[in-house]
């Protein structure tokens, strides 16, 4: 009897701790979303209220009508989707090659790829910027996309995932007369849906939320991404908090949708990436 009471008490404490952590992580997001419906007076009123006395969509209407949010949104969507697509193509093929094909110097080459993980982005940012300028990609959306395509982290995840898939699938396909490209596209790629989904989520989130690199590469407002546009709401002497909050909420929606769509693959993809045959 006492044992059951102790278990129930411990379970109750665990649930209370879990609910507290959920509240701790979600409250800032809920507060930003609720505050986006307040007017300027209610935003800093005391005592604070969640939605205010007269919630409205004026902040969203003002931000959409007065700014070029549609242009910024398109630039961000194009950059994020294109970079994600190219990231998946390049890194899946690279990781697959390291996992399933053996060639002279493969371990050395893979070691070099892993070694780049230890180099901070700030160290190579200036050389990459010089390459972007020299190739004529400065102030271009492609200057945001191309440097982000090759990712040593993505190569490592894909390689480790494919290491856990038996070579028997490839051998059976070769016996049936399939080419190496068909084996990759029709046999091995469908088996890698979890890790591909993880790459899609991470790549999309990185590109969507990136601020520093677009700040260096983009110079004209018509090519601004959402993060650069949000920074413009902060003036020298004042901040347009109402428009900033409204646009921040809109900018969160695509990331949330992508995460909800593919989140079931995250745990499976990350854990399977550490398995070897």
C-alpha cells in the first residue's frame, strides 16, 4: 500500500514538473502571439493582461500594408526551400558514397570533412564572403543559398544512417540489373526517409532564422529576408513593437508547419544515425 502511494506521489511530482517545464518553454511564445493583438497602450500597461481589453488585427494589417512583407516573405521562402532541396541532394549523395562505396583515401577524406566541424563559422566567414563577391553573388539570394548547401553535419548523419542499412538491399538490386543511380533513388533513398526528414527540418530552420549571413551578403531592401526586415522595425530612437510582434508571429508559422509535418521522423532519424551494421 505504501509502495503504491509512493509511486503515485512520484508520478504526480513528475507530472507537475513536466507541466511546469511546458509552461516555461511555451509561455514566451504564447505571450508574443497574444501581444501581437494589443494596441500600443495596452502593450506596456500595468498590470499586464494576456490579450488586452480590445484585441484586434490592426497590427497585422498595418505591417502588411505599410511594409513590403510579401517580398520579404517570398525571398525567405525561396531561399529556405532552395537551400533545403540542394542540401538534401548534395549531402545525401555524399553520405551515401562514404557509407556504401570504398575507395582509396575514403577515411582520410571523411576525416577532413569531420574536421571542418571544429572550425567556427566566424573563422571562415570572411573567406566565404570574398568568394561570394568574386563570383558575383553579392547582394543576391544565391549568395545566401550556395554557401549553406554543403554541410559536414549532414554528411555525418547520412553516412551513419546508411551504415546501419544492410548491403543486401544493394546486392539484390544489382542482381536484378538495377544501375547504381536506380539503387540510390528507388531502393536506398526511400529507406532513408527519417534522416532526410531531419535534414529538411534542420536546414529549413537554419536558413529561415539566419540573420548574420544575410546581413553581410544582402545590401538592397528588395532582397531582404524576413529576419532582416524584422530588424528594420527597430529604429535609432524607437521600436515599432506592434508591427514587430505581428510579423514575428507570421514568420513563426512556416517553421511550425514544417516541424509538425516532419517531427515524427526526428527521433527515429537521429537515433538511427548512430547505429552501425
